[in-house]
C-alpha cells in the first residue's frame, strides 16, 4: 500500500558537505543529526540567533560546532524554540540551555514534558513500517526538567527572537506540538506534523528519498488531531518545508504534494492498526500525560 506522496529529487531544497550546516534562506539553515533535524535562525556571522529543537542525546558537541560554524565560536543563542518534547528533539536541551543560560519556549500543553511532571504515552511498535517503529518501545519517553528556563510561547502567536514568524498549534503527534511559519517567503518549519522521509523505516531514514509523510506513526497519539494539523499546514501553501525528519523540500511541487497528503491523510498516513488509532491520548481528559 502506498503510504507517501513522492516528490521529484529536484524538490530537495539544498545540500551541504557531509556533516555540515545546510543553508535554506539568508537567515535559516539546518543540520541533520543522524535521523533528526535541528534548525538555526539568524544570518551567518551575526551574533543574534535562535536554535529550533535540540537534537538527540549525545549530540551537544555537534550542535555547538554547527553553531560555531555559522555564528562564530562561543556565541550563545538568544533563545531555544521547541516544536515538541520527544526524546529526539529535546536530547540536549537541558545541557545546552543550562550552559548558555537562555530561555526555552514551548506550547503550554507541552510544558508537563519539559518541566519534569509528565512522561509521554508509550510508543506503538504495532504500526509497522520498519525497524524504527519496531524499536520504538526502547526510545526514552521520560520528561526533561528545564526549571526556570522554561517559558510558554506568547499567546499572540509571535515567536520570541524570530521577527516575522508565527507559531501554529499543530497537535496530534504531541498535544503541544507547534510548527513555525513565515508568510513573507512562505517558509514552514513543520516539526513532526509532517515529515519528508518514512520515519518508521531505518532504510528510508538512511536513504532519504524526497517524500511527504504524516507524522512518525510510532509516537503519534491522536490521529484525528494530526489530520486537522496537516490540513492547516496544507492551506498555507508553503514554498519551502523543513521537517523534523528528512531533507528540506522546496519548489512548486511542494504545496500540491502537501494538499494531496491532507486530502488522502487517512489512506496515506494513518496506520491500519495501532493502539492510538481507536483510543487517542488527549490533553482535555488528561490521558496524554503519564506519571514520570
């Protein structure tokens, strides 16, 4: 069964030398850390910048080196913005935030996963798709604790230290998941609301053929909310999409592909089986939050 929207390889936005920082806009770049992406907002050589997500455990050195490559040695960010708090996005956030003494911003519904008070619901290895899904029960789901450095994203939708951007609540993969949008050049930082590789498959994660997928199945706890979030993002008609997994995609084929994913979401994205397909975990009834 087809479970992706394929794109021509020409849709890959940019490339860089192995292990390097990949520029997308004058003020936006990203780095791939094994199987997840982090983003840097700020022009190269300038000392005012923002880190978006914080990689996997053990990646602090690579994040520091990438930041030094773009902004200069020893230049801390003005802030860290979290799309959500899964282990592969918060891997080094405690270490780096404490080292840099900078605020970390996230959606209020994501706060329990970032202040030590709640674990994520368990992963679901029954969704299929490959080794990444099969191994998902081994992935950490305990919270981090950012203490006094944790801040709520502003209620007006603005993004601290990122003028011209807004945050959009895009739940489903996580109850407090957000995506970042800049209307002036139609640039979308999607987090895991959509991804551009089959996150369930180790082979696809390694080869990274350009495709659009719904959120990683093994950690998505509310498929109806995820469907609504993808419809929200499709309506934006982005020119460039940087997701949490896979290569950044750009060009005229991206918006139609995202529309197709939204229109056929239940066929293309929702697994035929899975513990959260029929029994979602949600913030409203507290089921999204497990004891730490």
